């Protein structure tokens, strides 16, 4: 009786991949019990590290090729980073980071169709060899984010080649120090021109943590720093705007005893000051409209949650807001509140209009919480409404 032959790989890539997976399984089956000393174990760990970095280099090339030929929606989502996050089961931020690395280290194609070197060719070569890891690449990319725009292309190429060479023999922390020395030669005065300051400016909010708190990062330009300093000078003083003290003032100078019993740290006072200024700006009504609604906080909850002042509301931006905070915020401004009964049915706000009106948009904010396209991450206040 004839048996079915084992299916043969159809491509050289598939054949090599099958051999690789077979070798991995062989290592798992053999185990490492026969290793008798730590020198042999350390040597094997080093070889595994090189292999891991080399595999990451393969992934960089593949992601770069995918990005070059990307068709939105082809693999079920609009953005490549979302497809990577879902397929690899990694954080979206990690998927975005891999895509950005692929843009700098992966192969490129010119307008004529001719192949181009990677943005950082020497770093890409070290990555492909498994000689450097993700941390080295991060240091090199951050180095070039700080290189002044007036530095010529030839000097940039020399710096990249030197950093890639050093990355093959140095730890990431040592490589950062080497990069700082090179940067000191390239920009001895340390005074970045206006265009470089504009490039570096940012204000980023992270994801909400389990306690609903949010961490972030920022790099502000001199103008915004001056504005913040002026605002903090008044509103972040001890005894001013203290949410835990009924005697705390805003307009007048705080009494000495009020200031003395203010136990908030400098960071906490500045946090409360910024919140107070933003609250007043939203309440002023001078910020105009966004997608048919005044610029304000939109919160969604059920009647029961509001009556009991428990649970969490969902804002138009997709964040969670404790009901008690919503009630307290309502004392300062007219925030939009979308209410549902306990069965989740919204108040009827239908209108015989083709384009959604403000009240209809509120119901869409509340029911859909964001974009209805499968796997789309955009919150309600970033979506159109038809």
C-alpha cells in the first residue's frame, strides 16, 4: 500500500524556514542538560542572542517590503501597524516602533523602481548580521533626531558609519556616550536653530492605567515653557487652587495658614494648576466647535450610574472618567452628558436631517464610543458622523 509523501516546500524561502523550525524543535528536544560549565552556557546564550537579533533583522526587511507594497484594507485593516499588532499579539506601540525601524533600516525603492540603500545602511548591515539589537538601533535613531539640520549629508554618513561600527562592540549605554561625544563635535554651541526646535516639540499622552491615571511625555519649545512658567507662578503656589481645601483661593493671595497647610508637592500643584486653566478655557465657550459640537468634555453614562454616582463614564475621546468626577466637573461648566436607561437605550434624538446634528452626534458618541469600522482605534471625537 502506497503512503502519501510528505509535502515538499514550494519555494526556497519556505524550505529554509522548514529547516529552521526543525532545528528549533531539535534544540527543544535535546535540551541543555549535558552542558557542564557556565562558560559553555554563556557561549550558547551569546549565540542565541546573535540568532535572535538576526531573526529580528529578517522581520525588519519583511516589514519594509510590506510597507512599500501596502494596500489599505488588504489584510483586514487600514494601517500596517494595526495588522502587525493583531497578528503578532503585541502592543500597538511596539508594532509602530517596528514599522518605523523598518523605514530606516529596511530596503527602499526609488521613484524609477531602482533599489535604494536603507536610510542608515551601516546600521542596517549590523542589524542583519545579528551584531546589534533593538536598544542599539534606538540609540542611533535618537542620535540623528538631535543632529542639527545644517549638518551636511557627508558628515551624517560618516557619523552613522562610526556609530554602527561602535555598536558592534559597545553596550547601548556606552554607545549613547559615544554618540554624545560625536554630537558635541557636530554642535559645539548646543544652540539648536529654530527649525530643529520645531522638529523636536511634542506633547504625548500615554494609555490610561488600571487606576485610570495617565503618564505621558513632552518636549516643549521656549514659548510654551514661558507660558507655563507664567501660569504656574500664579496658579501653582501653595494655597492656590487646592481641591482639598475649601479656603483655598484662586484670584486673591492665599492666607498664610492656607498656604502652610497645603501639603501638595510641586508636581501636584502644577498638575492642579494646569487642570484649572484648561477647565476655565473649556467653560469660556471661546474655543469654537469640533465636528458640530462645542469644544468640551462629552461623557456617557446610564441614569442609574448618575443617580448613584458610581461607576465610570466614557468620554468622547475614549477615556474613562469616574462618575463622581463628572458630577464635580458639571459644577464648573456645561459639559455634554449622554444618558441611557439601564437597558442601554438612548434618549430619542432623531431629526429629519441628512447630516447629523449636534444632538444626534451625541447619541453616536454614546452608543458607538468610536469608529464602527472593524478594529479601528479612533475615538468618537475623531470620527465623522453621517
